[in-house]
C-alpha cells in the first residue's frame, strides 16, 4: 500500500467524519434549539462548502467534492432554523465575506489564491462561534462532539492533502482545524458550567 493510497483512505474517513459531525450539530439543533449557535458561522459554512465543491471538481478530487456536498443539505437546514431572513445583514455580510476572501482571490490568482483566501475565511468563520461561547453562558445548542469530530476530520484532511500534494488546502485546513478544536474546548467548558450550576441549584433547593 503506497503512501498516496493511505492518504486517500484518510480522505474518505474525513468525508465520513464530516457527515457525522454535521449530523451531531443538526440533531442537537433539532432537539435543543439554536441558542448559542452562530448564524454567521453556519451561513459561511454553507457558502464555503459551495467553493470547496467547485475546487474539488477543478482538481478532480471526488473526496473533496463529497466532503462538502454530503453535508451541505444539513448546513442549510441549520441556517434555515435560525431564520436568516430576519437578520438579513448577517447573511449579506457573510456573502460579501466569501466574495472578498474566496471568489476574488480565485479570479486574480487562480485556485491556490482562492484556497488560501478560503483558509483565512474558514479560520475567521469560526470566530463568531468562539465569541458567542465566550459571551453567552447558555451554549446548549452547541454540540461538543460535532466540533471535536470536525477537528479530528481536519487532521485527516491534512494527511490527505499531504499525500495528494495539495499544499494550499493543507495549510488552510490546518488552521481551520485548530479553530474548530478551540470551539470544542470552549463548548465543553460551558456545558460543564451549566451542569455544575444545575447540580448546585438542586443541592441548595430549600
């Protein structure tokens, strides 16, 4: 088995983990609502997923295409539940952000420029969710497992891109994966705080 074939297997596992991670967040939103979930983050996920599908077609990588295509319906469903039309300025700002970071660099410098721009966008994209977790104590809608699995998936994508010698997406995915791990850590902390508060309330009920 060659190194490249091993990296291909890593890519397919990453595709599967992406589906599992998004499904975990989708089920949590269905069950507990969207409290603590960032609309900007998930709008950008959906928009950048469209970019990755296009990039996958361009470099003839079925793994990259399916990695975004299979989770896109769930991402759109999560966005829809947050009623983006009621805060249209966030949606519009997300569109503008993708045009500046993804579309424009692609038109000027080609796919590599677009991928590096997307890497910046993917990392910054997680910023609103990080801010949301720092600002709000209630993070009930945020799935720790989703973000943790996402960060593991990112490490597998890095391995896949290494084997495929696709350096721009490797760098982009590495930084986005680190941001995802930060979200998982913050969400875990908030959920622990919520459990401790609930236990304290039960213990000290007169």
